[in-house]
């Protein structure tokens, strides 16, 4: 399983019969500007303290941030913790807005 996927692949997974958890790791102010629903919001800095209590190790997780750098770091960290199905969405919400849903605000 690739650590990083593009927004088209992510959309297909999220639209499927058994969608993965969409984990948004941006800061609260960013999440307030634009978000993809439904998503679970845990800012990157809170991941180490919350992931093991709030996320299911066996479940697929797509990690999202603004441009894809934070989500890549978080997905890699999650994999190190045993979340083998964690993947980062390349390009983040910016790419999602540009290629999937232009109603989601670019910032």
C-alpha cells in the first residue's frame, strides 16, 4: 500500500461502500476555512497524544492537510505506530479544491 495517494484515488475511496476515515491534521483556523465532510479533525501537534486512543489501527485512514507535507509526516508516523493502512493525500485540500470540488475554498 502506497504511503501517498492522489486526490482522484482518494475521492474514489471516500465514495466507496466502505470509505476510510478522513483524518484532517490542519490547525483549527484552517479547518474553519475549508474542510471535506465528513472528516475527523485532529491537529498534527495533537496526533501523538490522541491517535492511539481515538483511531482504529486496523481501519484505513486517509490523512489530509493543506498541501500534503504535514499529512505525509503524520501518515508515516501512524505507520510506525502500527496503523498500516494510513495514507497521505498528495496535494492536500488545495489539490482537492483544484481537481475535485471547486466549492471548497482555496486559501
